[in-house]
C-alpha cells in the first residue's frame, strides 16, 4: 500500500503505478492535520496518513481540557483513556514514532487496556 494523501486538501489524481507526487501548492487544507515532515520537508509516507488520522480524532473529540463530555458519561473511563492515548500516538512529531494504521485499528479494537 502506498500513501497518496495525508489530508483531503492535498488530494490529487495519481496514476495506478504512481506512488510519489510532487505537491507544490496545497489549497484548502488545515496545516495542523499535516504531518510535520510533510509540512516542513515535503516528505510523506504511510505514517503521514496516521498523523492526519490522529489529529482528526483529537479534533473530533473536541478541544477541551476535560477527558470526556456529558454525552460520553456512560463510556468507561478506561475506554476514553485508550482513545486519547491512541490519538496522541498518532500525532507524534516524528513519523517513526507513530503507529501504522493497522496498529491503530488493533489498539482501538482490543478488548483490554493496552496502556500502563
């Protein structure tokens, strides 16, 4: 699998055998969803997609100091903690420190608490 986008604002049509694109101008995207290595050095990879997914997950949960809102009161504290930890793993500054999307899915789907 070759990553082809890191944020929908970077989307462009690539040929079936094309896995590298030179994107000189990004329009309509929010830079905070772009991995640091793409934003700074124009380098993207599978881990760039993971960064963007993590940033999106954090945004989706809301920008609040609370771990959960009232609508999630029935969600076990351990589950909320797991989701936050997985989101934070996805937005690590260095791509090598981020999990793969398969690892993210595995962590989110697991029935046990994976963090100490």
